[in-house]
């Protein structure tokens, strides 16, 4: 249960509040506070919302909390699920109207929350926009845009393979193996000092340059590796000649009619953590999901072409397997999104520690859940969240 709220670490009434550990402030239990305060904890780059008024939602509050659903052989109410799954924010949109909006663990409507790997889906949409404009060729190899990587295992990896995580580049995503690539990536992100060894890469780019080994042929199989999205972020910066935060602002955040500026955490070189450093408010994540439900449109603005959204929902994903197929047996991974059901076209943006944007365009449904799970990965938590979202969709369609 998550009814015990972690006390604020910077209580305005207590100027002697404890200093969070370095490294470790981004980890449990401190993340219950820090995921809502990343701009106070580490360097960030603003993703400007622009000067236009925010695109407001109509409200049609519904008593969804007592909705019952089954998951893993047990029955839950939606309220009980939210209480036991370390929820910080929860939002349900149906046909663009807010049906439910809850803030927990001290979160407020205007506070940004770290979304971890939801950032991959955000970059996927921005890349789709650039592909539609002819700025990026999905069939081009990485060195066509980043010639420095011709000496790495990315020599013959295509942009589409980055989007689908089907390259054969060796990258150990394990969070807990000492000296893994993922631990080195954590060190390079510079989230206030991540520990590590003196000879570890100091920036994400330095880590990418060290990836010279290949474990399989490119395009053979889906293998989740966060670094693929960071490489894609460097491609986007190179072709647009803009920092990632600025191009995401221009092509996405301003067009969404966002309520607040977003923010990327940046590494020691000032480069955005493309794979997991994006921060936004609950409702602004909802605006992103609503755009997906509306086939790439946000009001009169086209953010991504409808055929890109269609491909994201139904295309690719054929190399999906392993534990991922066990959790999402009808799913796949394509263009930076998890496909929940490739026949129905339901998609998910997922971040560790319990971040979700669930989109079912056929049901005109978007569900956002922001959390601070006690561990980064939880297969049962994914199953419960998907079951809850499906139940909401079914109730609204009844």
C-alpha cells in the first residue's frame, strides 16, 4: 500500500531538512519526493510551452473509483489499485473530456513529474514529424547523420531500427550488474552524482562511442536498450541543428497547447537525456495521449501524420518475444511505443517505477498514471495497470 506519504525533503517550514544522499537521491525511498522535484535536484533544460493559451479540457467527472476489474486472479476496485500501486497522479480522458483526475503523494496539478522511458515515445513522435518533413530518412544508417559513429557497432544500424530497438549492438540494460552499460549510462546522466568508477564515461556521448561490439545481426529481434533512444536524440539534434529541448518544444509541446513548460534533465555536457529524462505535469501528459488518440492532431495542428500513428499502432513489432511477450501477449514495440494489442491498435508509453500513458483510439480513451514504485521493474504492476485501463475502456463502451 502507498498510503504512507514520504515526508517532503525540502519542507518550507524546516530549513534544516536532511540533505539527500549523493548518489542515491533518485532511488527509493527518496524518489517519492524527487520525481516531482527534478529541477531542484539536477541540471535541466526547459521545453517551452510558448505564449499561446493552453488547450483546456472539458470536464465530465465520473465515479470510476468503484469500478471493479480482475487481474492475476484477483478482483480490485480502481481506487484500491491506485492506493496499492504507489500512485502520484492519475488521469482519465474520454473524447477529450476529463472523467477522473487524482493527485496523491503530495503531487499537485502544476508540478512536473519525471516520466522515465515515456521520453522514448515522446522522441518517437518528434522523429515521426521529422520523417514526414523529409528531414530524416528512416532507412538511412546512423553514420549518415553521425559520421563519428562509423567506428562503432552503429555503423550499419538504420534509424528505423533505433526506433524499434532491433539493432544488434551490445548493450547490457541490467540496473544491478556492477559495471553494466546501464550503470555507466546512469553515471553519465549526471543526476547529482551517480557513483561509478573514475574511468566510466562522463557523458552519454562518450558511452555511445564505446559501443563497438555487436551481439547479433541488426533487425533480427527486439531487445530493449535505452541507449538506442539516446543515439536517436543525437540524430535529431544533428539534423535540426537545435538542442533536443528546443526541437521538442517547437514540434510538440507548443502545438499540444501544454499548460506548463516541460523539462529534460541533461548530462555533464548539457545534452538532454532522450531515453528517460523528460518531466511534465499530469494534464500535459494527458494532452500528449489525447493527440495520439486523435491520430496525431492537437486541435488544428498536425503534430505527427495520421499514417505514422497508424503504423505505430499496427505496424512492426514482429520481433517481440521473451518476458515482454509474456506480459503483453498480443503486443509489440514500434516507433518508441509498446503495442498492447496489435489487432486493436492500443498503445502504451511506459517508464520504469510505474509511468504510463495508455491510448485506445477506438475507445477515444487516454489514461495517464504517474507513480513511484519501490522497484524499477514489476511485471505484475504492468499487468495490473493494463487490466485497469482496459476495464475503464470497457466500462465507457458499455
